[in-house]
C-alpha cells in the first residue's frame, strides 16, 4: 500500500525558534524544554527544523540550533510498535561545540525555468566533525571490513520536502555555521 507523503506546515516564515517549532513540530514543548535547559537564555543565532514519518508510521522530528559557540541538536522519534507503550517516544539532545566542525559543505541542485531563470530545487548541507564514526565492530588491523570515517551531520531540503522557504532557511543556517566554524572562540 502506497501512503502519500505527510505534508507539514511551513516553518520558514517564522523568524524565532519558539514560533517556528510550535508551527511545525508535533511535540514543540518537549523540544523547547530540552533546548532551554541547555541554552539558559543564550541567544539563538540560527536554527533549522526537520520532520518526517518513518517506516513505522511514526514521527521523527529534529531541531538544530546555533548559539554562536555550539550546535544543539534535539530530536524526538516515536518508538517502533512493541518497543514500549503506545504513544512512546524517545527524546534526545546532543551538544556539539563549533570548534569540532572541520568542514562545512552545501550542495545546491539548480534547474532552469521555462523563462530561463535559475531555481534552487534542493540543498544538501553537511558538517564534518573531528570525531570518528565507526561503522563496524572489529579492530581496523584485524578486520579488513572495518571502516572508520569522520562523523558528520547532514541536513537536506527539497521543493517537495519543505519548499523554497525552508531551502533558503537551511542555506542561511549553513552560511551562519560556516562563518563561525574555525574561528577562535572567545
């Protein structure tokens, strides 16, 4: 059975995190409470939001905030059927200092309209971190299948998934992080 993709409200017109989260997330109070516990009044310089329905027909939600020295990543996801009482979800928070970002990349897919104007169809952003992501359990010298690579954070928006407003907001977020990454923290 093909289930049509879920369509969520657009958060891109909202300049502040509180309004955007309340317009877009299913569980904004959970996200905002978790983030406020770490922000403690620190100014939010930029943010991006994501939400989709996963293979278990549960909701996966993410908020990424930049406060000038850190990225705060909150995500909430419904548990799979049988992994807890009905309606259970997992809420997690990760704090990443901007000093561990070694590279910021932004890839745009452009197309030409009938009037020959360029249009951004999608944007993919990655933040390469200095930490390692091991994708197998063996030791690199004992296991030839052992793969070690740098950890990365990835974000994407398309015209179909978010629209032009969210594409533009994600590009702004990537530019903000790129302008701060690699600079000395005072």
